[in-house]
C-alpha cells in the first residue's frame, strides 16, 4: 500500500471495495511479510485466549488457544526455511512461549509432545 493510499479516508460502508486495487496492493507485499504478519496475528489471538492480554486478563478459552497455537506451529514450521532464521527465530520463540503458557494455564496439562502444536515442533519443555 502506498503512502497516498494509506492517507485516503475510509470508503463509505455502502461503497463496493475496489478489488483490483486491493489485489495489486497485496501483490506488492513480500511473502515473508505476509507470513510474519499472519503469525503475529495468530500469536496475539492465542495470547488473548490464554488470558495474557492486559485489556482482558480474565478472558480464557483454552480450546480456542489450542487451535490457534497449533495453526501457528504449522505455519512457523512449514515456513521456517522460506522466511530465513532472521524471521523464523523470533516466531519460534513466541510459539514456544505460548505453548508453555498453555501448559501453565491448563488444569490438567498435556503430556509432553501432546500439547498444542507439538506434533509440528516436538515436545516443549520449560526454561
């Protein structure tokens, strides 16, 4: 998206979006940026569902968190060689932190290797 596009006001809700422009804009975004952006969204959503968000620490939905962490693990594992270690290392660290937070939040923790995303990452241990 260009600076000019970013400065334009939001279109009317009743106005049809310009899909040709949107398609051209996404075509200009490098794949690494798309992958890391999706990963960050998955991490954020998982953190919220683990009750880690400052805005709503009482919110906890471990079933939703498990799904999000598993999806994140699949994305991070599958894309690691494509995005390079510069991008993959912090994503792996964030994923591991979420997996450990999930284990702590669980009343009955999963066995090592059975937690969310561990079928892609292998067993995750604290520390």
